[in-house]
C-alpha cells in the first residue's frame, strides 16, 4: 500500500497527533496560551502601518479590507450611477488640486510621477 499525503494533510495529521498526545490540562494550557497570543499586542515591533496590533486585529483588519475592496469593485463595475458619482468626485478633486495656490498642478504631477517610478522599482518581498 502506497500512502501519499500532500503538505496540508500531513500538517493536519501531525497537528492532531501532537494535540492528542497532550493531557487535558496541557491542552487547556495550550489553547489558553494560543488565544492570549492572538489577542495580545506585540511588546516590540510594529505592523506594516507602524501600529502595534495583535495578530487577530491585523487579520481582522486585512479581511475587512479584502471584503470592502470586493464590494467597491462590484459596485464600480455594476452600478453605473455609483460609478458616475465616483468619477465626478475624482474629477472635482483633481480640478481642485490643480488650482491650489502654490503650484498645485506641479505638485500633483510630481506626486504622480514619483508614484509611477516607485511602482516600477523592484519590490522586496518578505
């Protein structure tokens, strides 16, 4: 008999074997410690935005962003009225930015140019 398990199945099997090997007291300690870790803010180090958040807060915020992005994309692609309002708002904001005293247009052109150049640079991934 040739038994083959993919990475996820093997990981689940090992996790269950380890968990089952613990005494009920040790299981309770492990679960309590894990929950505490998920809820605790880090003592040192920050997340991407410079805020100290617990792993659960970070995961919830990211999941919320993903859902909001999907909703907005759907609204922009299926609701013509909403899409038109967003386009008008962007046009108004752009017009306002162009006319700000002190070189609004030049500042906007530079900011857009800087963003394009930054986007073209190789991105280091961790």
